[in-house]
């Protein structure tokens, strides 16, 4: 039979809703009855959470961060292997149920591949660890072999090598234990059929064979070191014999100094002193080496006390000829060298120290004719030179100037010029000693004058780093001077010092310099006084004449203030660009500018006061207001709101007014909104 129509007709009728409800119910029941199958598959996969949830990268990174025993590593790898086997065995690739057909093939593949990947990565890490371990063992074994094969250069090194042969067991045992650990790792890699490279195998077996090689080398080292021991013992005996000869030679050379007496050969003898001192130092070191090696070879210790006694006995001779050489070398420089190059303090220190030594040496060498005669002669030469020390000290005073040398020339009757040709011996020939009292007085005078020079230099240097603090003044585009307390204190202090200097007779040669600096300080003080006065007045008037109403009502005073304002801004900008106090004070005509500006500002203030008095005369109630309050009103004559805050002072019973505009926005419109509707009393009555 054929259908009457190719399309299904719409379901209609009273039973349609019932049919639909029954169908939905049967479908729900069928789904519920068949859900146990998929649930069972999900539960089976849930038995491998570590395999399902593990992220390979994060897991491997966390594993590498810590050290794991070989057993723990084996157990972890086996856990992944077992999991992969169980997934393959227990979960079917396709599960067909009455209502469902579940494909698990892709899931099984992903899980087994993840387990295999984790296993491979962990085994690769283990192989890397084994390779590094084998390399470290080979290097350590090679170090031991090198030490055992080493040839000693001296007995001390031989003793160290012999001790090492006896004590290297511990190091070898530790490395053998490492070989066992590496073996376990290789066994585990073979257990899991990991492909180990030939190089890694070769490296391991190289380390494995090293203990046997070391043992053979160690056995061979013992007789070789014994031969070296016999050789070094023979060398020690030879060294001891040679050393005894050296000590006898040193003793003979020291004894020769008893016969030296020619002061003209002091430099040669001083050279011998240096050589002998060095030989004594080397002998002390050699004695210590011999004693240490005797101890190593268990010989009886040889006493070398004579080295210390020779050193003590030689010291007076060494000091005598060292000082004598220094004196004979420097004495010609002091007498015939350029006088202007002499260091008076150093000369006095040397002469004093050397004289004390010569005095003691004369007693020390009692009974020894030759060295005692040298000490006596040295002391006599120093005694002869000591009277010249005051003259050297006086004339090498750093305060000595040409004027002082001119006075000395006049006193001595000879031109004495402090140049490279001037020498002490020349001045002594000219009888300079007879003028010692005059020289002393002249030196004291020059020292005091020099003190004044240094004081002046110090005062000037104190200003070099001192700066004015130019701070921006509001939004005016100019600056104001701040923090001048340090400048004022320094000025006052230096003015007092300079005044005291001007009263001293020792400042007369510096009078021109002192007066110049004194005038500069007074000028700076005057400038600061005028500056601060101008700043105070300008700060008071600037906001007043910033008002167009005031400028319009006082045009003459306004023009005067503008002129001062231009000067003020230019000066403050120049100061801010170069704020050094001394730099600012060099601005041309600075003092006159401030003086003229202060005069102009005084005229402006007088005109301002006259103007205010005129306003008070016109409206006597203004007498109750201060100048600032009255100016606040007059600066905005078109704004009645400026009057309101001052009304309680002008009118006793009025505390405020009520304007047509209530809010600030309405009053800002101006016009009728600023009309005053009524006045308000202190009690709030309108």
C-alpha cells in the first residue's frame, strides 16, 4: 500500500499530550536503566588517578629538584609500568551496551603513552646521573694517581706524600662505594631495557678498574719514597755543614766591624751592614728549615742560638754605620745645598735622634777604641751643627717673604736672596750667627703675619661653597630669599675678626688686603640689610598691586611699584641662576639698586597710607578696619561680597547680609543676584 502523503501530518487530538508524556517517561527510564555501564567504565579509569592527572613537565621538574634513592626511583618507574599494563588489560578498547557503545581506545593509548614517556624520561635522567657520577669518579681517581706518582721537591713535600700514601685508604673506599652505587644504577637501566651508550659503559668500566691501578701505583710509591728519603737525609747533612760554614763567615765579618773607624767610608760600611743584616735574616730562616727537617727525619735538633747572639751583638755596629752614612750623606746637603729646599723640622728631628744615639754609643763602645772614636766624632760633628738649628728653623719659616729677607739683608749688610744659590755655609761665612737675635725676632714676626695670611685665606675659602637659597614665591614667577642665617652668622663673625686684625701691628704689611676684605664684608652686610628690607616690603605690596582696581585707583604708586618689581624679578632670576654668595654679590650696582628700590617702596607705602586715610575720611566706619582689611575691600570694588566678612567690625549690630542669590553659583552671576535684601544681626534676626 502506498502512503497517501509523503509528509507526516501534525499530531492532533485529545490524547497527544498523554502520548508525549508517556514517551518521555519511557526514554528517561531506559536511560536510567542503562547508565550503570558507562559509570562502571569511568570508575575503572578512576583507579589510576596518578596516571590520569599527572602532568609530565611539572612532574619531571618536581622529581629533579630532590635526590631520590635508587630503590625509590625503581619503585616509581614500576608504578607507571604496572599502571600502563593494567590499563591495557582491564579496560576494553570498545564497550557495547544495550543503549551505549563506548570507545576507550584513544584513552588507553594516551595513558599508556604517558606512562611510557614518564618511564623513558626518568631512565634518561638516571643515565645522565650515572654518567656524571662516573666522570667525577674518574677525575678523583686520576687525582689520587697523580699524587701517588708525584716526585717530592724537598723533605717537607716528601713527608706529605708519605702521609698521603698511608692515609689515602679512606678516599679510595669512598670512591669504591660510589662505584657500587653506579653499578646499581646500571643494573636498573638494564632491568628496564634502557639503551646505554658505549661511551657511558666505557666511562663506568674505566672508573671500575681504577682502584686496582691505584693499588699497584701505591705499592710502587713506597720504595721510591724511601729512596727519596735517603737522598734528602744526605742533602740535609750537606746543608748543615754548609750552614755552619756560613755562620762562621758571618761571625768573622761581624768581628771585622770592631776595627772600622774611618767616617769617610761610612757609606761603604753601611752597604756591608745591609748585606750582613740580610745574611742574618736568611740564616735565621735556614736554621728553622734545618731544625724542621731534623724533626722530620727524627734527628737530634741542632741549636743555632749563636744567630740571635750575633744579631744582638751586631746591632750597635749596624746602627752606628747606618746613622753615620745617613749623616755624611745629608750633611753636605744641609750646608752646601739650596737653603730654600731644607726641611727644618726633619733636620731638627734627625739631629736630635742621632745625637742621642751617638751619646749612648759612646758608652756602649767603652773599651772598643775604633767604634767609640766614630761615635765620639759623630757626636762632635752634631754638637757643632746643633747651634745652627735655630737659624735654619727661623729662616725656613713658611711665613718668610721678600720684605723679611730685605730686612735681613739690611741688618747683615749683605744682599741675602732666597734663591737656589743661597746656602747655609755661605750665610755662616758672612757672619749670620751674630744676627741670631734679630733673625729670631724677624721669624716670629713673619710667623704671626703668616698666621694672618692663612686666616684671611681660610675666611675667603669659607665663602666658596656657600649658596643663597632662592625659593619660588607662590605662582608669581619669581623667587624670595630664604635661610640666610648661616650667611649672617658668618658675616658677623668675619667682620669682628677682620676688625681685630686691623688693630694688630702684625697685619700692617697686609693692610691693603685686610682693608679690601673688610670693605667687601661690610658691603655684603649692607647689601643683605637692604635686600631683606626690600623683600619684606615687596612681599607686602605685591598682592596689593596685583589687583587691577588698586592699580586704577593709585596709578602713580602703581608705576613706581612696577619699576621696583622689574628690578626685583631680574635680580632674583640672576641670583637663582648663579646662587653662590660671592657670585651674587658681584652683580653690578646691587647695593644701589636695593637702596633706590627701598626709597621707591617707602614712597609707595606713604602714598598707599594717604590713599587709605582718604577713604577713611570719606567713610569714618573704615577707621574700625585695619589697612589689610580695608585693602581687601578696595581691591575688588565691584564685588560687594568682599565687604561682608568685615561688616561686624564696621557696624556693631550687623553680622552679615542676605543677598538675592543664595548659592555661590547664583552670586557668581553678579548683577541683581548681588542685591542686598536685608541685614542679619548677631542673633540671626533679619
